[in-house]
């Protein structure tokens, strides 16, 4: 599973990445986290507000920092 964090690398993006990693570890998933900071790549996902979370190329949430429990429901 590829978990993608889309954003500029700001504090909110880092918090979302940390929460996603915690969720994936707690679920014992085989995962890879990719941080996408290039604005053109972010726009290609159709994301207009960051941070955003995508799983295997599908955007699950945009403009929010979710906690690990909320992310678990999105990545299963």
C-alpha cells in the first residue's frame, strides 16, 4: 500500500504524515509513505487544499489533519 501525503511540507503536512504512519503500523500494514510537495503533482490529484492524504493514488481527504484513528478508517 502506498500512502501519499500531499502538501508543501508544512507543520500540518508533517502531522498528517506522522498520524498516517502510526495508523499503518498499528494496523500492521505493508506500506510505503510518499511525500509529494510538487504543486503540479498535487494539482494532478485534483487537490486544491492541502494537506491531503491519498492511498494508492486515490485522494481520501483534503484540507484536514486527521488523527491516526480517523486515518485507519480510510486506509482499510
